[in-house]
């Protein structure tokens, strides 16, 4: 193999990619969203070996949207292929009527609903998604065309914290050609979804245009800086956060004020993402303003006291603890969430390597 040819993703390379998301349970249970295409199949095989090396397991979740004739047979074929490789696989089906407009958005929402519900049923905290460097570049390009600001141009997040599961994208720095090479090396065939080439969809048109111009997508920047920031957030979380089992978080105000401005914003974004249960963190300008309110820099009423406010489906109120400490209490706005949020160790990379997330 020449140096110009794409290199497969090996076990050690995948381990480095997963390190960013540590810690995991001692015997990790991981779900992988699998479509049958090359990207998700490669991810499933890599994750299977990664989990097995740690005494854990994965469950492959295959969503059959029922939008094409034969999609059920493709899903069954993908399940059989995975099971031949020793991977447990479950087919989830989108039942009922399908909308006549906004079909892609509806299918995406239903896909995530099915995936997250199945993770909850299995008691699995981590769901791996196969978005890679090419997908990331396409996302940024599409958002640039729409005139997105800096938040949109940041692309897809490597981690999304939902109330009951973490969505993890370990392949964002990996070009698709390397995933193809991984499957070829393993001798595994895949099914390409015809919708990926359907000109009705924006992403498919962008891929066609890129192919015609022979555009090369550069891999994302290595995750070292992100890992360092996650570690700083971990330390901040340990010092300032408390959770209870009613779906409420408490942020120690004195500890929060001691953090650097960027850590205050990042910490608050993570907390409201977990408590509020939305798909995306608040816009950075809103999160920054809210963090300044928590630090007492703005937002005082005529009496000089901090005022309650809302942010991303969360309500934030300043209260005094029995021992006299001031704490900002964060809870779901109007009971929207209604579920226990992730405990801090589950969405901040804190603690020792391979430490358990579960009490």
C-alpha cells in the first residue's frame, strides 16, 4: 500500500479517538447507530473490538424508516451481517403515517427518538454516531450558504448531552476514505443508501458538486485541544456542581465566579443541555450573557438582587443553601424534561480512566 492510499482505521487509532470521551464504565455498554452504509458499519466493527477489549459490548441499532420498497430487507441483511461478526443488532421501525412535506427532518427526528428510547430500554448511556470529516465539512458548507453565524459554522458537536444518553461522534476527524479502507481490509460489504445521491436533498446536491470539482475534504483538527478543554470543564464541574435525583442541578455561585469566563460559559451550556433536554446547546451569545448573570455581573433588579430567568428550556433561580452558600438552581422549565439528568461524571470527562459512570 502506497503512502498516497487511505489507511484503514486500526484499533489503536480508534482507541485514541475514544479517549476524548472518557471515562466509560469498567465494562462499557455502547450503542451504535447503523444504517448499513460503509461509515456506520466501520464504526460498529471498530467499536465492537474496542468494547470487547475492555470486557464490554455494543448493541447495533438499525432504523428502518420504511420510506423505500425493500428497506426492511436491507435492514434485515445489515442485522445478519453484524450478527455474523458477533455483534448484537436490533432493527427499529418507523411505523405509522409519514408526512408529505419536511420528510427528511421528520425522519431524522423519528430516528433519534427511536435510538434514544432503545438506549434507555437497554440502560445504555452512550450512543455512537458515524458522522465523519466529510460530513462535518458538508455541514459547515451548508450552514455557510445559509448565512449561519459563528455558532453554526462550528459544525457538528462531538458530544451532545441528552437527559438519558450521550451522543458521541468519534469519527469527526476521520475522512470517509479511511472508513472505506477499513471495510475493504476486513472484507466487509456495505449498502449505500440511494437517498445519499437523491438531488432533492441539499446534502446530496453538495456531494455531487464536490465530486464534480474533485474537492478534497481535509480531516478535522486533532482533538488534543478539545480534550484539554474537557478536562478543565471536568475540574470545574467537580468543584461547582451538585445534582439530585429529581432532575435538578445546583451551581455553587462562589465557585462559578472563580472560573475563567470561557469555562463559565461552557459549564452552563452543558448543564442546561442535560437538564433541558434539547438537541443543541444555547447559542454562544445567550450562554455568555447567562453566565454573566450567574456570576452577578448583570441581571440585578432594582433591589440589587439577582433575578430568576430562563435559558434553553431551563429555569434558573438563586437560592441560599442551609449552610448559607448561594447556589443557582437549574431545573426543567415547566416540567418539560421530567427525567433524571445525567450525573456530572456522565457528561464531563472527570475521574480516573475507565472509572464507572454509575453510582
